[in-house]
């Protein structure tokens, strides 16, 4: 068996071939990782994300453009708010961290803000780890790491992640900081947006835990992250402590279930390429060579969702009805099979799923036959 570094180099070369010549890799961020962890059975998303394929561009080339993306106005507003939060050496951000997470510590007066610049993502990751080590070894002081770089192993391939900030507390513990431009109204925010931020932050927590495990003694990575948002309808920053233990546990379990990327790559036909420059017919053939696990939830998490939905409809797959329905139907994989089993035209009557479908169909027929009153014809 070749050494790990040789295998990693060979995998990078293989993924570059899949991406296409001269096509730059799209970095796998925490948001994409959280979405990937939510659907670990989708080999298509795993290989495309692992190869750094820009799925939005790919969806356009397939004729099923996505509706993802932040407006330019929201992007500018978010950057301006983040700059405001981190102004003056992150004084306001650290004040919020002290107020919401660590009131027993000394207030952050002269906090350290180390320089994290380095060459390339691997260099930045190493520089971040060194800064964390140094900050942890200096008890009694606050340290703010602005846009550190973390690495997380995902299905055998490293993903480089960049949280908004990480705070090192005076006791040496670490906190992930997530800065969002949606407002906290009377101390509460849109639950869906908070949930998405929590899932994203859970990925950063996992990556930080891997760094902490390499230190002796291992510092504590706090399970409550600091979510910083505008207060009410102003541009003034406020914050909330969000417990991400559940999201962290779910994400860790789902990432462990991902099929290793090299295993998926080895099953692809020779010459497979996902370059959007290819003819549409050949590109569609390449995409369809990797099985997908579509569910309606993909519409809010994956750029290829519209393409996969059309394929699921064309193949009459029950997956397009949702994961809960799919889980209840056992070995019945198409809607035609389900309807045939319900009508008694197919299926094993001793199968509990088939028996339940037939019972439901009989109840429906009985209800429609007895509950529908006769309607007098219109005159």
C-alpha cells in the first residue's frame, strides 16, 4: 500500500481530472459541509464537493439553474457589519463574548490579535494552530483570531474552513464566533436562520476539536458559540450564546457515514469529467454516472436540487415525496409500485408495508363511498 502522502497526491490528481483541466477548485466551506452531512447517502454531492466542482455553474450547464446565492446588497451589508463588530481590535466582539459567555473572567482590556497571514490554506492552517497553541499557553489573557483557517477531514479528503473568528478565553478555552447580518429582535431571531448558523458553527467546532486533540493538555472547545447579529432594526451589534451540542453530534455522526471520496472516484468510468465546458449530453451522462439521493430538503441546500428532482420525477422515485415517506415504504422504490401494491395488483400480502397500503386504500375507498353526499345537478 502506498504511503499516505502518495495516496493523497494521487487523489488530488484524480479529483482535478474530474473537475476538468484548468478549472479552479471551489473551496468546501462549512455551509456546504453542513448540507453534505444532512444527506450523507448522496454520493453525487460527495464527489462533486470533494472534487471542488462549482455546482451552481454545473447546474447552469445542465439547464437546471439554481436559485442559490446572496444578493450583492446583502453581501456588502454583511461585510460592513462584520467590519464594525471587529473594529478597534475586536473590542466590541470581545465585550460581547465576556458578557454572554464568561462573566466570571476579567474584562478584555488588552486582548491579543495575532497575525494569521501565511502562504496558501495549509500554511494558514499551520499558522492558526500555532496561534491557538501560543494563546492557550498564555493564561489570563483574551485572544481574538480573526478569520483563522481550520482543516477537517471529510471522507478522506481535507476541507479547509474559515470561521468568522475564534476567541481564546483567559482560562484557555476556545469559542467559535459566527457573525450574521440578520437581526435579533427583542433578543430572538428567525429560528430557521439560527438553526442554519448553528449547523454551520458545529462544523467549526468539530475542526477546532481536532486541533485541540493535538495539544497536551487538550484545551476545552466550548459547546456554546457566540452568534453576533444586529440589534433590532439598527446596525448595533448584539449577541446570543447558542448551544450547538446537538448539531455537533449529528454532524459528526453523518460525516462519519460518508463514503470515502476515493472509493466513489474508483467506481466512475474512465474519462469521467464534470467540466461545464463539455457538451450538455456528455456532461449529463457524467453527472448521472454517480447515484444521487434526492429529497425535497435538497431544494434548500444543494445547487443541483432542481436537476435531481427532475430525474427523480422522470424515474417515478418515491424519494421525491420526502425521507419520512421513503422510510415507511420499505422495498417499494417507485410510486407505480406503491400504487400497484395498494390496489392489490402487486406485492406480497404478508409484507407489513403492502398490508398497510392495502388497508389504507380500503379505508380511503370506504370513506369516499360513504361520506360523499349526492349533489343535485345544477339547473
